[in-house]
């Protein structure tokens, strides 16, 4: 049986021998019993695991977003946090913690009953995604097929959709400008597509995710909300997404990262907010954070009650 996958757990669970291909070229073959996760990642992406999460240090500026008392009854209540220029704020929690719901309300996708939002220190009203985009916010949703991409439209249409208003000359679109925007996106993010006219439904999962990322980057946001940005994509594309995140933070962009992958949260976040059943339990810095501490908080316990357990 020949089994094709990019899911690491499946590789180690059912295979006897593994062949790795990267960018259309054969990299190597190894018996599964001799493989480690670290060795397989290096074969797949061309770098060791300590280089996989490419998090560069960035200078933090002033708070660009401040949220206080955000409440949507039945989903979450009294949520408050801030994020600064150049900072990646991780948001962690178990299933049902309300992480996505908070960001959807912040972005105007769903209604909120209470709460104040400040952008660059000034109170703003966000009642719809249009309001959020106009202010300079972007939201990469967790389900790219259900709520992100227009699957029956082209790569070009998917990339340019939120930027059309900024590329108008009277009543007419500036097609040359839009073409340049798309060409830059395809080149910068290395989107593999036969042409810009290709329907996005026929791209691989990783390339679909790159199209979605490039769409939001084209709006030149000051804040990106990334909800499970590497879910369901191959290891090589994950590494590219991490590199993009790190570069954006270094440029001064603020990023909110929602992720269920603990290594991702620990490696890419400068500060981590932990939620439990619609409540914010607390925050923890990158230097303090461990998997045990975050899971302790994710069950509803404050960090102050955490006790280190040593196994002998």
C-alpha cells in the first residue's frame, strides 16, 4: 500500500517505510523505525526542529488594541486584553473556552452586548466586519472552506476581494494595480497555482491558506487575528506561515494567534491569554510559559495555584 499524508501522527502510526519529497524532488527514504519526529521535519522542510518555529525578537511599541469588559451573553463575559505593536498575543484554552467567539465579536461578525474597544487609544465602534477592515484589522478564520475562501472563484478574486474599494478609479477598477498586487502575493508567499484564473477549490490546502493570508495582507492591516492558521496544512507550509508571522511582527504589526497546538502557542507567542468556559483565567509571559502551566489555567485554575510536579 502507498499512503500519502502530511500528518505526522499517521506517518508514525501505520507506515513501515517513508519516502519524502519536497518541492517536486525526492529528498530521501528511511525505515519508519529509524525515524524521529525531528529527523522527519528536517527532511520535509529542510531545517531542524529548533529552526522550524521561526520566531524573531521584535521591539514592542504602544498598545494598538485595548479591549475591556467584552461580553456576549451565553458565550463569554467580561473579557479584557491588549496587544502592542510588534507583539504576538497567543490565545489558548480547551474546546469550548470561547476563544473564537471573542474574536468574532471583536471583529463584528457576531453581536456583543457590552464592552469597549480602543484602537490606537481611541474608542471605536465595530458593528460589522466592514467596520473592522476599515479600521485596519484582519481576521483569518479557523475554517478556510466554510468561512474564509470563495471556493468557486479564482485565486485573483479571492486575493483582491477586500481590496477592491482601494483600487477604484471613479467607477472603474484599476486592473493593472490589482494584477501587481496578486503577482506580489503569489511571489512573496510562494503560492503554487497554474495561473491567477485557477479556481481556488483546486489548490492544495496549504496553498489555499496562503491565498487567504495574502488576501488580508493586501489590506495592509495594523492587526491580524489568526485563528488556527496552520490547521490542516503540510509541515513545509506551516514553517512558511511562522516565518511570515515573525516578519510581520518585526515590521511592527500586532498579531493575535488562536491555536490548539501547544508547541505553536509556546514557540510563537510573546504573551499568552488563557480562557476557560467563556472566562479569561489569566495571562502568562513567554518566559514563564510551560505546557503544564497553560493546561493548569485552561482547566479554570489561576496560575497562582500551580505547583510544579517533578517526576523521578
